[in-house]
C-alpha cells in the first residue's frame, strides 16, 4: 500500500489545516461571540472552508494587499508561487471602520452564528475595474464573475483564519472529502497517477471520451464536480450528481474512478480559473488535470482554447500538476465513434454536437437529445428533473 507521502506534494509543500481542535471548539466559540463581527455570504463561507481544510493550500487566510496585487498583476504570490485568482474577504466601509488591525474578528454566517475567527492583519481598498479586466479579461457587468465582484464591499480584509465549526459536508456528505481524506483514499487504492476532471455539467459523450482516454494513461480518475454557487440557469447540483452516479455505475470501472464533490463557488474566470482548478486538484492529490475546450468559460468572453494556452505562461513543472489538453470531441456519423479534429477527416455535417444551451432548450420542450450526444440513462435523469420542475 502507498503512503500519503507517495502522493504528489501539496502546492507550496504543506497541506494547510486551519481548523480548531475539537476539544477547543466550545471555548473558542464562546470567545468569538464577544468579538466584532463580519458577516459572510455563501461564496465567502465556501472560500473560508476551502482555505481551512487545505484545498486552497498554501493560503492560510484571506489575502493581504501585497499578495492580492501580485496575483491580479502576475498570477503569483509575493513569494513567487503560482496562484491565479484572488481569494479575498470584502466588507462595507461601515463594517471596516468598526474593526482594528492586529485584533481578532468573528466571521459569522447569515444567521449571525460565528463560523470562524480571523486575525485582521490589514484593511485596504482595491480597484474593482482593474481586477475585473486582469482576472476576467472584461469589465462587462453581464459577466457573472464581474457582477459578483462589482456587488461586493469596497474594502478588503486580510488575515489568517481559524475555522471554529466542523467543516460543512453539504448536500452530498457521502461524496465530501477533505484533501487529507482524499489523499488517504488514493494511497489506499495504490493510485500514484491520478487525473482530475472538473465539471459543472452532466457528463456527456465528449466528457466520457476524454475522461476514458486520460484514464488509459493513469491509475485513477477523480470525477470532481463543482457543487458550490453557480449561475441560476446551470443544471442544479442534485440533478448533476444523480447523472454522475448513473453513468459511473454502468459505464466506468468501479476500482479506477472516484466521485467526490468540489464545494467551491464558480467564478467563470476562464483561463485563470483553469489554473486555479488545477492547483486545487493538486492539493487533493491529483498528478494530472484535464483541460478541455472553454474551461470555466461563460458566454463569448474567452477563446475556445485560451484556458489551455495560459498553462504556457508558467515554467515546466512550476504548477506541480500535469495538464492534459484535449480538443473538442464529438460523435462522427461517418467514423461511427467519438473523435476530434485531430483524428476525424470528415466535415461538420457528420459531427453530432449540441451546445449546453441547445440541450436545455430540448429538455424544456420534452425532446430527447440524441444518444450520440449523451447516454440515454443520463438523458432520462435530466428529463425526469424537467418533469418534476
């Protein structure tokens, strides 16, 4: 059996753990009740938990100004380590004025209950338009990531956090793993080479094709769907999870695949989020990460393969995880199998491809997408959800 030390090292070399020991929890919660408070939305609570359990290693809290500016400008922490997205805690000016640097504050949920404390190191202003342009490549408020940024407070609070409550295992507790738990599972299975796959959509034939192609070269596949906050028109997480269970049960080798949720919020930051997603999967213990067409994209803000090209901006080995690049896959009626532009000689008239928007339109009308697009069992899961809604 492998040991956890045989698995790829976490980003920065150490898996972060910012959770309070269980025996200290009651006293720390009592103390937190007396501290100045900062209220967190669902996205920030998700970030807090991801920091605290090590998914965002090496981060130990919300970013200080120097790290924030370095990431926005250069996609690196001030120590030079690659990191592509800001992870910040925003507050209103009124709230920020009530807080003192160098002292602890309580981070509370929507019910006013403390979930963590933060040693407030710094309060600082920031340029939302600059962050939008650098991170999202647009300042258009119709972009969901930009809209979220524009809607948050004017002051950022930086400092180390301590999670006081047990990590929230969410709506899918049977599929929730902290990085240390997932790494232990990989070690127990003897997987040295593990490929991660990010998705916020049901698995269709193109996904299945690239996952299984990647699986030919590694020991195991981590199907790691994002189940945090997404756009309102994305297919709900519970429907997606049911579709994953269905396809894995019938069409994948059970001893070579794990399904585990990724409880992060979706940023829709395209290329930068592809780097972010890869690093998080490295912290989970993956050695490889699949990057397909328009990874983490939305609308027409990014080129089809921009999320692959951004990996070239880092030195070989700098990220510590190997990206596996795949072109857009489709079913070819002439080839009679799945293919891509690299392997298929036929023109577009032979290619079966449906956009996510088109699939949702068909489902809404009660029409079944063709079996060349997705497994019938998966389509039935989606149709059932439409009938119930």
